[in-house]
């Protein structure tokens, strides 16, 4: 799944999911974020399996992000969000750590305002988890519940 917008509209942040899970797909996501979307600030929600080229993906994505939220999906190969946050710190970026995709989305949305873009990426597992909970999470994404 590439570049699916889950929410957009005035008065609330846009929510975008993308299954970028390697260096090449992260590079394509960066181009899309730079050329195809307009936003004030970018909130990056990121989680990935630990056997991926995490450093390569983060090196591409982090420079675009105004806020970074690391998360993990309920999957045995998922990298620990603390490990991801340490990698981000090594690249000069602070990250919030969450222990579920739902909590990660809540944190990203709490940091976002109207005109901002929340982009969830890093793995199909993370995006799938977010989509499975999207109906319940939408109330968090809409102002005034």
C-alpha cells in the first residue's frame, strides 16, 4: 500500500499511511512528501522490524520530520521503540517512545495541528495495525471528539 490518505480536511491534520519498509521505498516516500503534499509540519510515526535497514530509512525520513514518534506493532520481529529512538538520537533527532501503534498515533495527533501531516510508515505491520484500529482512533483525530 502506497500513500493512502486516511483523513484530510480543514481544522484537522492530514493522516497518511505508507508501507515504506526499506531504503528504496523510504526514498520514494521522501520524494512524495516533498513534491505531492502540502503541510505546515510533519509528524512521523515510525515502527519497523529489526531486520530491516532501519538506519537507512531513518537517515532519509528524519530530516523532513518536525516531530518523531517511535512505536512497535504486536509482532515478534518488531524493533523496540527505545532502540529506534536511540537510532534517531544518533542521527540528531529526538523521538517520543510509545509501545503500541494506537498510542503512537495518539501521540502524533496530539503534537499535530490543523495543516500538519501525520505520516505513519516503516512497515506493513505497523500500517496494518493502524488500519485495524482506525475506526476507534478516528475520534482522537477529530477536534472535540
